[in-house]
C-alpha cells in the first residue's frame, strides 16, 4: 500500500465559456467525468447541481455559498463579490463579466492519491478533512478512485479554498483561504498502517502550522521504519511567511526522503542543486521542466532525461501531482519502493519510469482541472 499524507481542498477554477448556452454545453460535455470528482453533483461539477433549477451555471461555484465552507464568508472576502471587489466598473457603471468559478476537488496530496487510485495502486489517504459538504465530496472522490479513507480525520472547521487563475499558457496560480480550516489541525497517527510500502508528502501541508509539524513527524517516523518516502515541496510562496526558515526546514527533511521531486521553479526558489540534495539523503531527485520533460539525478552521478509529450494544454492543474503518482506507481511495478532499489535502478528503467510519468502528466494537462488518467489510458508502467 502507498499512503499519501497531506491536504485536501477545493479548487475554485475559472470557467472559460462566457454565454449561458456555452456553459450548458460545457456541463453536458463533462457529464461523463468521474462523479466523485464533480462534488457529488450533476454534469459540469457544480455543487448541488442537477437537471432542475439547481443546475444554473455557477450554482455552488460561489466560494461564499456555504458559510461553513468559506473561511472568509463575508461579501468582501468573496472573489468578485460586491462593487468594491469589481476592478473594472467604468464611468458608465457597466460591470464587466467575471468568470464563473466552478468548485473542483483538489490539493496536491489529494490529487496524488486520486491519480494513484486510478492507476490501480493500492492507496490510502491520511489527512484531516472538514465535515462540511465540501469535505463529504472530497471523501466521495477518494472512494470513487478506490482510495482507502480509514486514516482520514474529520473536523467541524471549514474546508480550505484555493482560487485558481489560469494563464495564457495554461499555467495555474492560486490564492488561498486557509485560516481556521480543518486540514491545518491534522495530528499524526499513533502508528503507520500495516503493509505500507511508501508514503508521499508535500505542498501546503508542510507549510501551514500546526499541521506541518505533525506531517513532518509522520515523515520522519516512516523513514526511521524503513518506509520509502517521497516528497514534492510544490512551493506556494504566498503561504510561506519566512522563506529562509522554510528553506532550512526543507534541508532538514532530506535525510528522511527517499525520492525528491521538484519543478524547475521550485528548485530555483529553494536554492541548491540536485547533487547537493542527493548528498543530504535522497536516493534520487526528479526535476520536472513542464512541456520540456523531466530528468532524474541519482547518487552515483547518473542523469537520465526524457522529453515532454506534445499535447494541447487546457491547464496544468494537477500535472505535477500526476507525476508524483506515476513515479510511485512505476517504481512499485519494478519492486523498487526502497532506497536501495531506487538507487540501484539503471538508465533503461529510469527511461521507462520517466516516460510513463510524462505521458500521464500530458493527459492531465489535456483536460480541465486535476483529472489524472486511468490505467487503461496509459498501458504498462
């Protein structure tokens, strides 16, 4: 079993259709999406939407729609709400149309768990999730992907929200609503699940206290027990109040990490090189370069690179999380979920592992939101 530990949240993603008819068509086209990923709703992923009045585009897409689900439920805290929040009301008083925000299940670790489940890896999720409607939907999404949720804690606090903005190249930026949310109050379990072979960590959960200390404790405990550990820092600099303190803390994790994965952007922000990080502990470091592919660096000085897979990019939400899952799935297929096995993989095996991860990420980029592929879409790992 692979256990993924970290946050689960709701991404609020801009919808590109601008007319009501286009939005209706988009919902119909999306009807075949995994029901668990669409917040338990009708086509298009609008919370509570169905074939009747509740299916109005944007219903449930308003982050302030549920007082319990929005950490900043006042009108001023709602993106786009109120005259004061409108950046472009002109002299004639016309209010420009703002994109509807559709809620999508998300969070880096959550996406990784979903991707592993869809690939067929026995997977469990370890986190703390709200008991609100968003939290229920997050758990439903995990179950739909075949992910074990017995290690998920529940709390009355609201669900974290991440408001996404999509660039012209499909890249995603985020604004977070995290104060007083359920996932931050995670506490480390007293013991690891039986049969766990690997654990995956990263993203906001290692940046936001008090939960960050609990996840860090869990990672160190897993490493001490000989469990393969994977780390994707997935830097969200807006959530890190002291960059130097975080960089020092990152270095302190490396002796407990088997496989480190970073994007080029993360690597620049963190400072250092793959060789320096390898000297501190990991058996391998994977660096992703977006559409240009990815590379692995190993303790013996080896370096293997593969190109990206050409695809029409809709957005990049969940692409890095898909890489995390694909790497773990492919390593597991080679019985390589240990530090010695990872360090001992040859160039041919790494080529195959990286190409599998590149294909998986390309499929995720080809569709809106974090929608990782199923095993049937990829073939052999």
